[in-house]
C-alpha cells in the first residue's frame, strides 16, 4: 500500500493504519529528517529478519539502529548515561544524528551488537514521531538496500520497486539523499563514525 500522509499535520487515522501494520509484524518504508528508511516494530523478530533479507545482511552483523520519540523514550534502551553524554543528546536531538550508546537489557538481542551497543536516533520528522508516539515503542531504522540513488527519494518509485517486499510505503513527500551523521558516545570522547547531514562541532 502507498499511503500519502501530510508531512506537517499527520492525520491520526492514517498514523493508526501504519502502527496497526507494525503491530501485526509488517514492514514499512517511512520518511525521516534525512533519507527514507525501512522500518518495523523492534519486538517483531520476523519483521526484523524480513528487513535483513531485503538488505541481504545477517541480523547479527547488520548493526541495525532504531528511532525513538524523545529522550525519555531513548533512555529506556541505554544503560545509565553520564551527564555529559546526556547534554550532547539534548543539544543535538531531535535531528539528523545517530548516536552509538551502551545498550540496556530492553534492547532485543537480535538488535544488539557484539559490543552491547545500539545506534539510536530521534528524527526531526512529524510523521515518524507521530508513528512512534502512537506505537509506544521504537521503530527499526535501516537504510534501503544498496547505494543511495535518486529513486530512494521518491515514495511512488519506491512503492513500485518494493511493493512485493514491504507492506506500506508512507509517502511524506520527496526525501533527501544524505544519511544521518553517526557519532559513537561509548568512549570518553565522541568519535565521528560517519559524516552525514548533521554538522558536528564538539
């Protein structure tokens, strides 16, 4: 299904349609503040495995991350954070950043890396945040397979390309082509893992 949702004022009825799909173990393509991504409910293991098949990656090696609705939500999935780390998160989120943090026991094992870390972000996107708040849980955040191409910015083209592999493509308008900036906050000093849309000046 291709579901067009107003990017500035997502209607509750449409948001509930998307969350209903996620709760049933569905896979979606959805907009963020950077690029469109593949998503599912993090507790639905089969859906996580479906996304890994689409991306042709092993779930245990995929280094998958997920999105949260706010800092309180995010902190459920990390070990207790130092004040300095929390200040960084508060300064940069919501925004186009993925932060690598120590994973708490709330993170499903299928999503934990060997280092017991997890990539978390809070996107500055009203559709994504509305879906997260309605669902009440994080959503897996995975890039579409292969290299970033212009086709991955257009929801109608993505629907044609992935209609047999995902349940819903959420059309929130034309997306971007630059992914989030990835910052590792597990050591004493932040380390930039990938430069992306978010500027980093720590």
